[in-house]
């Protein structure tokens, strides 16, 4: 099935999901391509942002959740800034990552999905990304505990990372934000 071979319904279930989750109306996309033209990660994506918008209009949920694109998007918001229809495409991408995680879809970019989990886990516990802990947690989650270990001495001696976690003001509030979001999602 190709993206161009199907006529869009007024609003697919996926399109409704995106609207409810992000407030963005993907049906406003008229396929001008300005988002794809400016995307710095477009060259490694399997679907450009414009194609993602079209696929949502068509309700191609499985194809989207299995795509590399949703994990390769770096949330730089270039597409959102360029869109003449004022669609916040970066936010739409984020909603697709969330849906893929909730539905436990096997990620096309496993390492990136693991990095997302490690990053959020460290920020939740320590209020910010603590580089050494983040690297260690990522290695553990990816079942490769000694990955890149040879880089550690050089980074420590050059002051790029520290053994001591940085002190964070408001770490408790950050944890409360995570708890609140979880409660909203459950509700
Ligand atoms: S820039 Fe906006 S209107 Fe143009 S293709 Fe991308 S999402 Fe659609
Ligand atoms: S937010 Fe994602 S899709 Fe949009 S331009 Fe940046 S990398 Fe590309």
C-alpha cells in the first residue's frame, strides 16, 4: 500500500488521537513540504515529516509506530516554525512516540528508545541529566554495561563529566511534575 493510493477519511482514529493529545489538527496540512525541506534529521528518516502528516490523515497507525522517523526526530521544532498551517509537527511526533511506548510497539530505533527511558529516569530521580549516571543507566538498560568505558578517564580528566552528581535546586518539584503527568495519564 502506498501513501498516495488512498483517499483520506475526514479524520482517522489516529488523526483524532493526535488532535486530542496535542491540540493539533493534522487535516490542516496541505502537503506543501516546507517541514520536510527544513528537517535536519530528514536524511536518515524513512518517512519525512510531510509524509508523517499524510500518514496520520490516512490513519496508517501501524506504519507510523513502526517507523524510524518517530525516534529519529530530535524535537528541534524547525518544522513547527516553518509550517504555514501552524501545525506543531514536533509535538505531533512526540505524541506518536508516546503512543508507540504505551502500545509497546517494537521500536525501529531501539537504542534511541532506550536512551529516552534512561534520560527521563535520571531526570525524574535527580532533577536534571547527570551525565555519568545517565551513561551508566543507559549502558545497563541496553545490556552493555561496559560500552564506551574507555572514554571515561579522558572525560573525567578534561572535566567533561564529574563523579559527583550536580546539586539541583527544585529536584523535588521535578519529581512532582513526573508524578502529576503520570496521574493525568492514568486518569
Ligand atoms: S509544512 Fe505544514 S502544511 Fe506543509 S507539509 Fe508540513 S505539516 Fe503540511
Ligand atoms: S522537530 Fe523533528 S521532524 Fe521537525 S524538523 Fe526537527 S527533527 Fe525534523
